[in-house]
């Protein structure tokens, strides 16, 4: 077990390095000069060259990469071209904001999916099963950015019960989960974000529980006289590792892919940060944000894999 | 039946059931039989056919020119005069634009998936068949791309390349190659180790024929099913890219782009503005359900 | 985990949420707060010369800082003129036409107590032009470059008098000084000229003081009760600036009561805002939304084709589509501008347009226009460009719209027709607030891109002569006559495809009273009273 763990962790290192190469290189696909955004529209070429030199963009790319990597390893992801603030600080602040709604979405999705998925698995083949399957397919088919807009119109503009935008009435610094006045800002983003995880977790729950229920040992349990509730409890316990794994992966996926929802709700998370960085060609922020998000995803995958293997050694990746 | 997560969750690498679906005589008959009574799948397959036909015959079906603007008839509601589904912010007929928009959405959904299936599938089969060092090299490189959540990768690639349809297609293809490669590789590896392949090798059959006759047949099914489940994801992602302004350029009709440009008018004609989202939803839903139905019918475990 | 417990989970969750709804801490705010939603994508830089375009100056620059010369923003009925700011008097030295003398206002203190004197003013000027000055920052240098390019150096004459030297005679120098902010040298020195540190406690002389900031979300300023102009001490306690680049988000926020003042509502949200009781105000201001044309490559190198394009446009239809938040544009300046004069007006005449195209043997006439999807001052670029394309094609043009994002368009704008000869024109909105920046940089040879804003390399010997003369004419009235003449010649030569001028729409909550909109890119928020 420990050998496996060590192997998996060690294996993640070249992946991480590969990720850094891609993060760094992505940015150079862009047209235009990196410093263009800092200058007024009719600045001269001479000014552009001057600034490029000052920021080190005139050096050959491999050299820029190694310099960047060397600093990144120590935690220094550079400073934003736009705001001159350290990238790591901005990204970590944004990340914590994204985690709030991602976690909320996954918890909400899990709560509903668990109840309905288990029910559907128990009554497999019957109408309730079909309804649940239908809901889960709808969940993964709805364009959630569209749903977000619709929810804003209904709950914010027409009914006026929930805020349309932002994170807290005084900004994200004051945001707290214990006050309704602040928490209500997170409701619509969480609901919108939870659509896809709802569909996926519901489907996984149903599948996992149904599969366990179809096993022979369940017949044995019934023959032994165990109540249906107990049988169900056993089945769920067996299926739980799988379900939790899916939940973990969904969480990782949400953290990395929240850009559309955060744009609509002006939620100051990593997705929002990323879209702004793309717009303003703020290269250090772009590289830093993508890097942090990708590495988080790698870490989440790793943790999920290890946990699963710990619980059920049959599940192993080569 | 193990129904493992596919679709949007491209990070899943869960393989619980080892036995691949083996081709036997009458297999397709069995599949057809299963499908015959699966009304849901049949219904939505018909919807897909309708959507595809409508997109292909757009010039014949569309009542108006989707690019013709008219300031007088701007943002009219559903059913106004001849505009069955109203008009958009430039006075263009919504119905016509939705029909033509289907072309873009289907294109941006199908092309990346097909391309990625071919490229990724080939890569995976090569990796799985050759094994050893080559396998390691290919799969580890693929794993690096797997480290990115798909939305992030798609937005990052097309965003830094400056948007546009071509860049969007490239970005989406790159996003889908890793999972398809992995599916193909896993399936190939499993088949490769089976007895009958050893037997074929032992009997001196050329590698080429082994690959074609034995391996491909058993790999195609899981790859095909997985690819079909990716189509709905591709459509959603492509529309999302257009929504962010990173996909097709105006005035090309495209559902994601229409959602984005109509957002401004949501206070004037909310129902009209919701239509492109409904179109995306129905298309994505149809592909999802049909893909699920096919998987059940073909009894493929992925 | 039993199914019973599992099925109770969601109810527990809902119950918890319900409990939270009951526990609402009462938020008592004794101070009056004005919350403004800007179209900017991020909080403008508040450490000196702002970014995010003129919006940065409008909300952040003029709130925290003053310049030697300010703008008089208290009236709506005329274009806002310049007015004494931190300098009470200024003029050209009659013996040396490259030397300007500024007499400073006495007794002005910065927010941190630092006193305004000649040394400080000289430092503020030098830090944007001389890289040996402590406090020189390449980003600030680059940002204000277009207006500092002709400033040679500044000198202290006595504690309240400063001399500024230009490299060539330039009668428009006061305009360059009218947005050049004075920041506190004491504050900068204290943090060793590290602007990241200075940003935590910036100090200016403006009507608002810096209070707090949440990165990328909000900037909060409080009123400066000791402001040197008692008429402009803010009538509210706190100003909150929130970047909200999406128009629908801004509208939703105003309707939901999250903000009080909204910049640039999109035309489609205006009826809804009005029906909800919001005040939507519009006023002309020195802005234009035109196309700069390519004078080297065909077909716009032929003046007949340029005139044809102008005749082909039905500007009233454009104004209609925009719901009245714009006015028809027939020249570089708006009709109420000081330097408007009497330019030729290309009134809608598609037949004449077609005739001109045929005369120029360009029928159908193929053109490619570079446009953006968004951007500062770009209004609603996509629908507007679609309309222009439709109107041009009705007269015999064949229009290809090359759509790119704002950054890419700026790149095309900076590098000019030389690097991008495939474009016949580029759609970039312009501010025409000062004559140098608003007029001369589009029509003079010295400003041929990439050295300046003359994107398409237009040149007119007449204008070259008039410009030289104007630069050396230090009598404001006489100089303005020359500049007006230049404006008229530019219209005669159809130097741009003139389309429209934005009417600077804003939406205000009915709670707000006292706002006077100025005919300017800048506005004075200090007079707003926030009611209930």
C-alpha cells in the first residue's frame, strides 16, 4: 500500500512539470505584444520595446521559462502586470472564493443526488428510476450559464429576493457563512453550479448502489432475515467509496471550470480572475492561475485515487 | 450494470469491470432488438435526425435570411407577424438563425469529437498494442493534458490564441484527445492480452491483420460509445466558448453566441432570449440519451 | 449511514438555511454611501495616472487627486472648460515660447498632511518623464506618454512658482497639464517609492480620501472634509466604486438595489430601468464613434469613395437602434464643441453615394473593417457595425467585418496601416476633449502611426501649415480659430467615416439628488446627495 502511494506521488511530479510547461507555453500562443495592454492605444513602437525590456519579455523563451519555474517553486509567481500585486496572493484569494461555491455546489448536489440516486437504485426499473435518470440527464445537458441568467432574472430582478451579483454586500473580504445577508450572495451561484454535479453524482449513486444490490451477497443477507433497511444500509456502505470518489472529482472539476458561472454572477473566484487575465493579457496572472488550478486538480485526483485504493484495493491504476 | 461516470466528468478514470464486450454472431441482431423496444432512445434519435436534417437543409427551411438585419423589426416577440419565434437585437428572424445556428453548433460539436476520436483512438491503439516504452511515453504525455479540467483547458487554449472558430475547434479537439486516447489504450491493452490474440501471433499472422481483425473490432465499440457521449459535452463547451466571445465571430448564427448577444435584451424580450439556450439543451439532451441508449443496447462497459 | 438519516439530510440542510434567515444582524449604517458601478473590468489604478481609460480618471483620478489645471464640471449647458486646480494662474513666458510659468495655490495640504509646494510639483512632473527621478515607474511613464512627449523638464522658481519647459513650442501644453495628477511625495518617500506599498496608503489633494479596497472588487473612498475648494467637499460620506463590465449585470444590480449609480446602461436595459423609476440622464460630450480610414491602400485613398461611404450612412437609423443614447455624428467634434465651426455635413444620400462610387470606378467597392467586440467607449460595437455594414452595402460597398477582441484591435490601432494594410478602416472610438489629443493626432503627418494616432497616414499640406501656426500661437482665441479651420478641412476631406457621438448615458437611483452631468469625459460626483 505504501509502495503504491509513494509510486503515485512520485509519478505526479513529472506530470506537474509537464503542466508547468503547458501553462507557460500557452501564453505564447497569443497574438500581440504582452505589454500592449499597459500602454495607451497610440504609444510608439519604441515605448513598447522599452517596456518589454524592463519586464524581461525580450529574452528567449526557454530562459524565461526556467526563470519563471525557479521562482514558482519558491512560491513567487510574479506580479500582475495590471495591478503590480503578487500573483500568488491574488490567486489564493480567488481560489478560496471559488472553493466556497464549489464546495457548496457539491454538497447540495450530493445531498439531493444521494437521496434520489439511492431511491432509484432500490426501485430499479420502476417509474421512479426513470424519473431520476431523466433528471440526471437533464442536469448534464442544461447549459448552466444559461440557467444562471434565467435564475438571476427570476429571483433577483423579478422577485427581488436574492442579489444578482457579487460576493457579499461589502465585498469578499467581509463575506461570511454565518450571516444570511452575506450568504445569500452565494445561493444562486451554488444552485447553478450544482446542476452538472447533480446529474453526474445521481447517476453514479444509482449505478453504484444498483450494482451492489444485484450482487449475490445481498440475496444472502435477505435470506438471513435482515430488514430491507439494513440491506440498503449495507449496499450503500459498499457503494459509498465510489460515490465519494466521484464527488471529489466533481469538486476538482468545478474549481477549475467555474469561469462561465463566475462571469455571470461576478463572483470573484479563479474563473473570473482568469477571464480578466485573458482579456487584459496579464500574462503572469494567466500563467499563475492556470498553474495553480491545474496542480489543484492533479492533487485532487491523486487524493481521490489514494483514498479509493485504501478503501477498496481492487481498484488500482497501473 | 456498472454505469460509470462519463460525459462532463473527463477526469474519471474508474475502471471496475474488466471484461470487454466480445463480438459474437448475432450481436448486432441483439443490439437492434434491444433498441427496438427502447422508445426513449428511438424518440431522441429521431430528434437528432431532425436537427441534423434541419441544419443541412437550412437554406430550404429557413423562412428568412439569417443575416438580414432590420432595425424596424428589432426584438419582436414570438409569433409577431411572420417571425414565428420573434427577432433578435438586429431584427433578424430567430427561427432562421436557430436553424442555421444548428449548423455551427453541430459542427463545433461533431468535428472536434470525430477528429479527437481518430487521432486519440489511433494514439491509444498504438500505445496499447505496442506496450512498453512507447506506451509509457504516450500515456504520460496524455496524462499531463488530463491534469487540466476541460473547461479550463478549452478556455485557456482558445483564449490565448485569440478566439475564433478555428481556434475553438483546435482547443476542443485537444481537450478530447486525452480521454479518447485513454479509452482506446485500455481497451487495446485488455484485448491484446487475450488468448486468441496470442494464438493469432503464434500462428504467424502479420501484425497488421491482427490489429484489424481482432483488436479494432473490440476496441471500436467502447471508443465509439465514449465518443458519442462526448458530443453533448462538446456542444455545451463550444456554446460556452462562443458565449465568452471565444468562438464563432458575429454575424455567423451560433447558439452560444446568440445567447451572449441576446443577454443585453433580456429585459425587453426574455422569452426570445431564452430560445438559443433551449436549442442547446434539446440537442445536448438528445445526444446524451441516444448515447446512453446505445451503450445499454450494445452492452458496452466503459 | 441509514437511508432514513440519509433522506433527512436535505431537510436538515434546508432547516439550517432557514435558521440563518432568521438570524440577521442588523446592519446600521449611519453614513451616507454612494455606490457606483463602472464599466471597467477592474479597479482603476489609484497610485497616480489611472488605467482603464478615462473611466479611471473619472472615478478614481479626480476623486483622489487634482492636477495643476482641473476641469469645471458644474454645468450641463456648455462643454466643460479647464479651470484653475492646484495652480491659480498660468501662462507662456513672453520672452521664451517654450517656457510656461505656473503659479501654485497656497495652503493646500495632501491627505497625509504633506504640503503642496514647488518642489513637490517639480517632482511630480519629473517622475513621469525622467527615469533617473526617484519614483519613476515604467508603467506610469508609458500610460501618460502621449501627453508627456513634448515636456522637456520642470524647474522651481520660488516656493509657489514652477516653470515648465517644452521641447518645441506647443500652445496646447495646458491641456497636457490638465490631467497630470499631483501625488504626495511624502507618502511615496515614506515607502521608498514602492508603488505596491504606496497603494495601501495613497495620498492626494482630492475631494475623497482612500479608505479600503478589496482587490478586483471594490474601492472605497471617504469624503475629505478639508478639501481646498469648499464647494466641492462631497455631500455624502463614502464613495464605493465597483467594476462591472457586463451591462446586464449592472442593470440587474441597480434594479436589485445593490448599487445607486450606473455607468453606460445598454440601450436595451434603459426602458426597464426607466419603468422601475430610475433616472436615466444623457448629455453630449466630446466623444466620437467613427472609423479611421486607410489613405494609402485603395479604395479609401480616393476622396470620392470616402465621401460615398459618409453619404451612405443613415445616422438617424443608428440613433434609433441605440434607443436615443447617441446623436448623429457628421464630424470629428460634436456640434456643441468649441472648435466645431461649420464643417461639411454628409447627410444621408445613398444615391449620391452610389454615383460617387461609380465615378471612382469602384462598384461594388470591397472594403475590410477591423472592429472589436467591446472596449472603452466602443458602445455596442457588434450591432452598430452590423448596421453600418448593411447601410454601406445598400449603396454599393462590399463590407467584410474583421472582428477581434479589444486588445487585438488596440494592437492594430497602435501599429497602424503599415503593419495592417489589409484593413480599409478601423473602428476605434475617440475622446476629443483636448485639441491635441482629439483633433491633431488624427490629421497630422507627425502623428503617422506607429508614432501616433494617425492610423491611416492621412496628410494635408494645408493642415500641416495650420498646425505649425497654431502651435506657435499663444493667444487662445486666435489659436482656436486655426484649429476650427483644421476641423473643417478634415471634414471636407472625409478624413474619417463619421457615424455617431455617444450621449454618455447614466442611470441613477431615485434616491440620488443633486447630480449635474457635465459635457465632459469627467464628472463631478461630489454634489450628489444620497437620500432614502
